């Protein structure tokens, strides 16, 4: 079994990506909890599933769908959709940038 340990640095990075402000005590607690979770998941990999037929559905229900038909009475024209927009360019809404420079570093 391969042991994976989640470090406090890993938790800090995850917290930064999620834009969470974590206290040091939380960082240590989450590192421990993440490590325990991964240990449980890794134990699942040790289960012998030879001879077990793969399944994707266990309750016998089937998906109920409807035909994908366009309701012309509910469609807005592009002109109508953009008519109240504050800023439009070439037929598209123009919005303010949502990603700040700190987040770009992490991507």
C-alpha cells in the first residue's frame, strides 16, 4: 500500500487556491484529516475485485428524458437580450475582469 501524507504546505496551497483564510491550528488539523482520508481511499485499492462484474447502475431505474425540442416562444433575439446591457462589443456582453493577479499566479 502506498502511503500519501498531506503536509501543512499542501493544505496552505489548497486554502490559497480556494481563497480561504486558515489558522495554523486548522492547517495542521486539515493536513491530518486529509491524510487519514487518503489512507482510507488507498485501502479500497487493496480490495480484491477479481471476479466482480463491473456495474454502472444498481437500482434498475432508467433515465427518463424528453425530446430536446426548441420552444420558439421562449427564445430571445440577440438584440433583445443585449438591449439592457451596459456594455456590448460585437454582439457580446462586456463584463469586468473577474480574476485578480494573485489568482493568476496559482493557475
